[in-house]
């Protein structure tokens, strides 16, 4: 299964692509960022994000898209634009026939470190270790997107395992 993770933003959206091979082997495929200029009119920025995400999804051909959801934002002025960017990203995935799964920052932290209030550096180290990378992925947005993809892989495996166990118990 190929998973395309996205850390949404209006100026910088991180993306990360991983493959889930076998029962639990995670393989790094790619990561990076989609940039927009703060000088662009906002609707054009949203369109750029949408078009770039569609291009990347077409390039990497994932089976699913995992997006960070907005759980809590310190700056009320940025929550609405980031929510709009998330909406465009989810719509872009849907427009090419992909389901978008959403995970809160706390779910990502819990899934990768076992602690829902882990620091960003702890998440970056976990991403590096779980994907067996020689160094921490930069920029932070790309590393965060990989963390979201890993979270989906682990949550999906856990859900499938639970369904399989319940089916076995029913027989």
C-alpha cells in the first residue's frame, strides 16, 4: 500500500510518501514541500496547492491520502486559511478518486512515540528511525507529512488486525 501524507499549510504544505510492505515494513519513497508566495492572491494560492497536490498524487500513485486535521491552533488568524488549504487538499484527493483520512497532531504523536504531547524533535527522530533513514528529514513540514503517513499505516494495520481477529472469533 502506498500512502501519501500531507501537512497542510498556506505558504508551505509538506508531503511524504511511504510504502507499507508486508505486515509492517515501512519504506520511504519521497518527501518535500509545496510552496506558495505570500504575495499571491489567496484564491490563487489555494489553486496552486490544489494543482501541485494533484500533480504529486498522479506522480506517486498512492492508494490513500492522509492529512493532518486541525485540532487546536494557537493563532486564530491562521486557523481559517489553513482550514481552507486542508479543504482544497482533501478535494484534490477526492477529485482523483482517493479517500483522505484525517489524523490530529495528538494522534500522530501518540502513534509514533506513545506520548500524545511529544515534542517535534521526538517525532522527527521517530520518523527517521521507523523509515531507517540516515538523517532527519528536512524541512519540518516534510517530516511532519511522513509522520502523518506512518500514522495512517499503523492505524490501518491495527484496524485490519482487529477486524481479522474479530472475524476469527466469530467462526
